[in-house]
């Protein structure tokens, strides 16, 4: 084949186009090497939890904040605290099934909703007591 110069030029433009900038080398079929993936060649799909984890894996189960969610059920903000309880139970179930990242995510959401419920419930109770003391609301 005499077209090796055009073949090399095509490979050079392909290397420039895909961002590698490295020339391909010829090797036997048994010794093929995969070219390194550039950021443009990475999958756009969801990565696995082990690939996205930058910190060392934590030991033990993630917290599900079930006690905090049950405590928030005593506050008068019923839709929020019930959803916090559901998220807490889902976090516990995910942790038992081995999905630690999902359990952490659901646990954080349960904690957030529980805290919001407790804060809003405390504000509602304080306002109710303050207005009833002034005589505007009767029991």
C-alpha cells in the first residue's frame, strides 16, 4: 500500500479532532491498547456511586434520622413532618438493601424536612400562645 502518507494524515486529523493529540502507533492485534478517554468522550449517563465518591468510604450505616422525624410529628405542620417520616423510613430501607449513597441522600432530606417542621411548628405554637394571651384567640 502506497497510501500510507494519507493514512497517517487522516489519523493526525482524527487525533486533533478528538482532543488527544497523540499519534496512533501500530502494534500487533494481540497488543492493542485502548486510547485514554478525554473528557469529551466520557459517558453522559449516570456514573456509579463508587466512581463519583471522592472521599474515603465511611464505615457503618448512614443515619436515617428516624427519631428526629418522629419527634417532628408532634409539631402542627402535618404535611411536612409526615413526608420527613416517609423519607426517613425510605432511608432506612435503602441502607438495609445496601444502597448507601441513596440512604445518605434520603437521610439528609429527612433531616432537612424534620428541622423545617420543628422550626415552623415552634413558630406556630409561639404565635398561637402569644395571640391567646393577648385575648384575640379563645380556647
